[in-house]
């Protein structure tokens, strides 16, 4: 009896959740979505406008209208749009988004009438601001929740602040003054972990190359299967390289470096440790296994019976 009641409660909960999800999806599907991406060198705005909301306006005309509004406050570097099944995505790269970007201190102001003023005041809008996980942000010197922004859990480099509601409520706030501070201690600690992958790669390659060496010396007849064995012993070093790339994406270092360092330097600091990890494997592992394989073939020739 208790089990049946429990099953009914679970089914009811699933039904309520499904209905809520469908209703929420229906609401957000008909709304304009604006993404403000504060990620360093490639800061950009993305407008996701459902096709029915275009009315009689063509896609080029809509792009020009939005670009004209944004250009009154920012310098537009490039702009383009992409037509999908149900929405049209308009992307605008902003060259001078920040008023201050120095030594981990970031300041920018976003006039909402310029950002979303081209839409009707009663129009539903979803405004999503994406920034580095390693940057602490406030809006108008207050907490995000006081202005109707939620902060959903994210897994990649960016943290998100999401507002959903009518355009009019954003316009009443006039200007969003966003102040950010990069957490230098966390950035340094995660940088140490990121670089430590190189040391881990060296240790793994030396250890596995040594095991490969001992295996072929103990069983020289296995030299015929050396290619298959190489794949087996390279697997862990390859996994370490993949883990290093995943770490830099998920830790927030990628976007934090873009915000803290000048363009070019940030990419150099990210790519160099990954390249070193990749180079370590052929330098340590492949060179050693080639030497061992050559020695094993010579041993095979010595122990093989001589033909008349």
C-alpha cells in the first residue's frame, strides 16, 4: 500500500515537472534572447529572435536596425546573422565594451534602451550575461538578485547571470553599471595546476616508457606486437593532455586570461603548456620505444637459429 502511494507521488511529481517545463519552454521560445558575452578579446552581443517576431522586417533590415542602435554607444567591429529553424541569431562584436580593463579591474556600462530599446516595452526578453568564472561581478554596486537576475550553475569557463521578464522592467533600470574583479589568487592557483600537467606528463611518459622497455627486454618475441603495445602505453599520456585541455576550459582560466592579459599574450599562455605536454610524449616516450624496439630486434637476430 505504501509502495503504491509512493509510486503515485513520484508520477504526480513527474507530471507537474513536465507541465512546468513545457510551459516554461513555450514562454521562452516566443521571447527575444540577448546574450552579452564578456570574455575578453572577443566581447560580443548575440540576439536570438524568433522568426514570427520579425513581422514584415527582413533579416538584413533587422540586423541594420540593431546595429544602428548599438553603434550609437559602441564601436561595432563585425556583425553577421545566422538563420536557424525557428530563430535568427544576430551577432555583433564590440570593440570598446569596457570603460576600464586594467590589472584585473573591469568596468562597463550597458544602457538598456540601446541594448533592447528596439523591441516593444511589453515584449518578453531573456537577457543573459556571460563572464569568466574567476571574475566577481556586481551590477549597479548591488547583488544581481536585487535586479531580477538569477545565476544558474554552469560547467564551462563562463558564469551566467540571467534576467527574464518584459523589456519595460529593464528600461526602468536605465543603465547597468557592471563592476568586475578577477580573483588573482584563484587564477594563480589554477594556473599552477594547469602547468603541473606538464610535469605529470613527463612522469607518466618516463614510467610507461620504462615499463615498455622492460616488457620487450623480458619478452623479445613481443616486438612483433610493438605497434599494438605502443597504443596501449600511449593511452594514459593522451588522456593527460585531454584532461589538461578540459581543465583550462572548465576552470575559467581561458576567459580569465583573455580579460587579464593583452590579446595574443593570453593565447600564448594557454597554448604553450598544452603544446609542451604534446611535445613531451614523442620526445620521451616515442624516442625510447624506438630504441628499445631496435634493441629487441637485434636480440631476436642473435637468438634466432642461423640458416645454412
